[in-house]
C-alpha cells in the first residue's frame, strides 16, 4: 500500500536526484559550448593566417614580374581579407545567439 509518506519520500528522492545531476549536466553543456566557439574562432584565425601567407607568397613571387600584375593580385587578396573581416562580427554574433538557442549558425 502506498501512503502519503511514500509519495513524499518518492518526490523528495526525485528532487534530490534532479538537484544533484542538473549542475553536472549544465557544467558539461557550458564546456561543450565554449569548446565549440573556441574551435570556430580557431578556424577563422587559421583561414586568416593562410590568406596572409598566400599574400606574402604572392608578394615574393611577383617581385620579378610586372608591377601592374602584382598590384592586381594584391588588391584581390586585400579585398578578400576585407570581406572576411566584415563577416567576422556577424559570425560571432550568430554564434553568441546560437549558444542560447535563439538562431541557427547558417552564415553566408
């Protein structure tokens, strides 16, 4: 026979289990979100470094070529870097909102 005492004991047990497990799950979730954002920021930094390396290689390779060819390729890469830097704050904002479940991370 289940009495009120047993119901209260069962409810108390459920509450204690929830209170013990919730901080563990929450902490793990926060760590996963931080790692996800960190990886995405590292990816952005790697892309930027790669583009800077390409720019340096272009400068070294084009020193012997005509001046206008060098300027054209340099300008293209500078525009590409400028476009990436324009997208970067939007990407950070999207990640910020995505962590809170308000938006998706689809960024174009």
